[in-house]
C-alpha cells in the first residue's frame, strides 16, 4: 500500500464539497511549517471560485521573514466565517489555536505524534517531516498544485527539517522537494529568506541567551534562557527567538538542549535532543511535539525553579540513559 492511500482522500473530498466557506487556522506563536502549510492550502483553495477562503492566526505577531510567501498579507487575526469548514495546520491540540472551535467541523492536518485527534477528519502522519508534506501528499490527489502553493509547502518543509538535516529526512522528503521544485519553486530564493533576513534584535537576544549558557548532567544537557529584562532590553519578539534552542543541542557532548523564555504569562520551554525522546518530558508538563523536538508552557513565574523542576523530571524519567 502506498503512502498516498493512507490519506483519507475520499473523506476529505466529500468534506470540501459540502462547504462553500473554508477557514484555515494556524497555531499560536506560528513557525514556518504552520504558516507555510496554511498559505499553501489558502493559495490552492482560493482558486476555486465557488468557495470563499480565509486564513487566520490568533497571535499578534507573525514572523516577518515569511512575508515573501504568496498571500502572506491575507493572514487575519479574527475568524469572520461562522459555519465554515475549519482546516487546522500543524497543531496537535485545539488549545494551541487560540479560537473557540466547539461544534465546528474540522479537518486536522498534522505530523505530530502527540496530536489529539480533535478533527472530524484527522490526517496525521507522524513519520512525515512536516505538516506541509502531509498537506501536499493529500491535496495533490485532489487539485493541481500551482507554484504559489508549492513555494509555501517547500518553505515549510525546508524549515521543519532544518534545511534537510533532521532525522526525519528520508527519501520521501527529497522526492517531495523535487516535485515542488519541478512545479517552479526557486530553492535559492527561499533559502535566502530563511538565512539572510535576520533582525538585529534576534542576534541581540541570542547573545543574551548564550550568556546564560550552563551545562549539567555531566555535560549531556545544556540550558539557555532569557529573562523578561533580556527581551525588553533587546526589543526581541517571539519570532526572533526561533532556533535558539538548537545552539544548546549543537554542543559536542550535549544530548538534550533546553531553552527557557520568561514571558509575562509564564515560562515557555523548548526542548531538542539528538536521539532521546524529549516528548515524554513535554507530555508530563502538558505540552507536546516530536521525539527530538518538543515544548510546553509552565505557568509558574520563577525561571530558575522551573528549570530545576524540569531537570529533576528528566532525571526521574531516565531519558538520558537512552542515548
């Protein structure tokens, strides 16, 4: 059985045919996968003149470096359609969407193993590298993919594989990338937007985070953190802190990298590992993610106490022994 046959193609087709209005929802504190997947679907479905389509995100701030994606300016912060089909992108739980979706029909498109099957139809493929890979595999069976959508899907795939370097990269990923390039995606242009458009505040907050670097667990763990004062002093926005946790994981002896951000309403934790399952830690604290990339938010406000609590839980779970 091919991977494509695992998709609920007939169910999704029937679902789309029943609705004239569609709301595409991307998750809070959006990254390139949720935005790229959402915009890929928006550009695709908007070509159907029988349908009205909107794309929304509840966060006040969007990553500016993604403004090159077709229809980026169409992303709204409020839902205007009341009885539309809701398509969620790259989101494991409705809690991360920021909208009340009770009693709404939902098409759930994701690749997180921790995904809660909250949709009417759930197309969740954990072994895929990005939500965009799931969306592309599903919708290419239903529509002709144009270059606008292909560019969005490719950008999402590039980002979630960290430029094709994560352990989720396999032959299928490169096959999808080739198909998208064949459609007309310019890989050099997309890569330029990802690697050569950093804000000054992103470098300043990175400097602050690195200044707090500490090793623990006999050098198998590294933690970075930024305080509210650091964020205010550097003028950093949430998108500026994307990828900082990878610096902790990049150290030679380190198996798990932890990045803690002190926010007004709690502390946001990002975990990355080389091989061990950090999703177990995230799940304990009410979060989610993948085996080597997970996260959660802790409501308590003491930064050091929070980090100490997480380190204790990692030791209790014994996941460093898996390395």
